[in-house]
């Protein structure tokens, strides 16, 4: 089995290249900022969702590279460094390690988890910048920016906060780049009653020279790309709406430089004291991190005929990936691999409020580890609650309920009933050896079950191909429900003595379903699948497959043929444990409020 263990985060480290004649899929997850520990909303919004799809693609036999890393430049890092009284580099080193540890625990199977503060990032950014300069797509302009007399510096983006100027919002803690409440992009000078985030004094407006990307000159190329790819790639409705809102407002020149020290330096004599705006250089991080994975990175990123690019993110990141990043690449005139499919999540809210990394609200990755609730349970709950079309709510009572009703009473119960029955000694069961299932196709109940399972497997593949992960998970779990119903309807415990042939058929078919469930749920709960393999007494390196070439989907329609007759299973054990009421109340109280105020 390809890298299924949840506490082994990295996928195989052998550099991969596109293979002619195969589906070559390049997957990216939005690069998380290194200014805090990721919370559950961050994790489901990008890295976990992308991981599920990457694992599914590997099941299907596609050639996959999954790229992510920490976004380390910009004001978010500078402000965090000020708050912790250390250098930006120290902040990046500290939080990169924390992010990596959290993702490894969650079982995120990156092919490369890199950093944007690398020499490769500077190299790729400079090459793209120079192409844009050559193509006359950059302009110099004077802009007004807030300047703090006390700190003696321009206040870019997150160094300033104030009241959101949008009439229907008026959020009092809007940042200089974006309002966290309404999601609108802002310029610092638009804020009402702005304050320097460092010293809290009121800044004043000053003129400063900057470089701009002339988006209006790229309008036709960009719209052609969006019109074509949003249909071919089946973009989600929220991505299309967000993109169209930008286009409807009219493309404007966008500033790509900032008056900061921590960032990719601008290779231009007049602007050598400035750095690139983080949202110009951050998406380029996908490319530079791939270059850390393989020196032949251009075979992935400049190969649109043979590579499909899938990108995962939260809804606030959409315009940067559907407008800014493709415009940047189109502007170079080179043959870049542009995004085919974008998978966007809405917000996961926490109990009564909203997850917030900056405000410390919600359950964070290190908190999840500290609860001792297994990663497989967290993964399952987050994915069943994935906010695909609207905001969803994390609630401790809901986590408890889903763990009990869906994982324990449905999935765990079915697998344990089947394997425990096989493990019983002869006279009561099969002495741990899988029985034969002669003429299973003529057994009416089994044939009906197999037809249903065949439909579910096809529906699972259809949903997953369209990146409808929640639907894929629900469909896989339906097979477990069908398995429980099959056991009940057959009354297999009576058949053992009354109709031993039928009992053998039901048992061998059911253990085949156990294997099918382990296969289909591997992208969602990889450590669960490893545990099932152990209980089936199959090697941990067993490679699950849903490959068309190997005929696996057709094979799953005949579940009685999946496990060999006479195979000796391992020891059945409980796969899930109930979460008690007192624990739920303890966690609810412990993780209430914000991180700073919590009970130690």
C-alpha cells in the first residue's frame, strides 16, 4: 500500500516526472502562513482536502505530485516576529517545524512540503519578473501609503488595522489587505480610523513609488482562460462567483511590491530596497517548491498538454488563484501549466463563532494531538463536515455523535462482527480461516448486495473524480450500512448450523466488503485502512488499487472473490472507541475562548 500511515507524513521521496500516456496530476494546497499553528479550519480548507484527492488519485493509478509548504514572507511574519521579539527567520523556522509536525500527525502525504524563503523561490520569482518586464506588462506608479511617524516605516497590509469601509460590513479589525469578516480585498488607505498595529498611533498618508502588474493588458487572455477552464475543470460555483465579481469590477493595475525588508528582493535598481508583495510571490511558491522536489520541475509546470493542475484552498484565496496567478504566468508568454480545477471550501465555524488563527479561536492542530482522539477520527469528522457549498459548524457534541453512530456503530461494528465470527473456533466459526463461497452468484441476497455495491463503487469514483469529497465519503460509508443490513437479513449466526453453504457465502462476501471498505476509505482514514489490513493478516505494504487497467472496479462487484479461500485472518480488535460525555464537556471548556485565555 502506498504510504498510508497517518504518522508518516511524507510520501515517497523519489523525484517523479510526468509519464507519457498516463494521467499526470499536479496537486497544490494553499500555502499556510507561518504566523501561527494551523487550526482545523485551515486543515480541512486546504491540506487535508488536497491529501484525500492525492491519495484517491494514487489509488486510481494516476501519476501524482502533491506540493505544499509554508508561506514565509510578508507582513504577517514581520508582525509575528515583533510580537515574539525575534527575527522573521526565527519565526519561520519555528512555525515551519510546527506545521510539518501537525501535518505529519494528520497523515498528510505531501510529495514535497517546502518553504517560500528558499533560494529557489528568489530564482523563480526573478525569472518571472524579468519576463513580465520584457513584455512591458509592469509599470511604475506613485501610490499613497500609510506611514507611521513613531515606527519610521510605511505600513503595508497587516501592519495596519481599522474599520472596514464596506457599508454592509464595518468590521472594526479589518486588515490593510483584506477584511477577515466580509472577505473584500482592501488597500490600507481605505480603512476608516486606521491604527499602526505595532504602536497603535494614527499613521499619515505619504507618497511612495511602486511597481504594478498591468492586468488590463492581460484581460483578453485571462478571460479566454477562465471561460475555457472553468467549464473543462468544472470549477465550483463559489470559485466562479468570486472570480466573476473581480472581472465585473474591471481589472485594475495591481501593485506587486511592498515597502518591507522580509521578502523576495526586487531585481530592479530603482526598487532594490523593496520586496515583492506576498500575493505576487506566494503562488510562485508552488513552482519553486516543486523545483526543490525535482530539477526537472518545468516538465510539470510548463507542460499543459500532459499535466492537469488541481488547486485546493479556502474561499478567501480564490481571486489570487483564478485572476492574479494565471495573469502573472500568462504575462510571461511562456507555456505554463495553468490551473484546470479549483476546489474551494467555505468557512468551518467553531461552536458559536468563527475559527480564527489571528485571534486564537478554535481547535488548533496541536490541540487535536493533545486530545488523544486518533487522527483517523479527526480526519473523518472534518471531511464529513467539509464546507463545500456553505459554511459548516464544528461542535464537540456533533463529533461525539458521528464517532458513535457512524464510525463505531456502523463501520467498526460491521468489520468487527465479520472478523470476530471468522475468528471463532470450529464449531462456532471458521477458526480464523476464510471459507469457500461456492456458487455465490446464485445466492439471491448476495447477488442483490453485489449489485448495490457495484453501483456505490461507481458513484464513489464519479464523486471523487469531480473532487466531491464529502459525497465520496458518504458513498463509501453506505457500503458499510449495506453490509450491516446484509448480515441482519441473512441471519448468518443461524445459517452456520442450519445452512452452512449459505453461511460460507455470506461470510466470504462480507470479508470481501471489509477489504473494499479499507480500499475506498484509505484516502480519508489511512491509518484505519492499515489497521484493517493487520486484522485481515495482509502485509502493511499491500497496495490498494482502483485502477481501470487492473479491472479493480469490476472486481469489487464480486466481493466473494476478493479474499482467497483458506486465508488466515489476524486478531479482530475494536477500531474505534466512544467519546464519553465528561470528555466532551472537558474539551468544550478547555478550548473555549482564545488560546491566550485557556485553562492550562
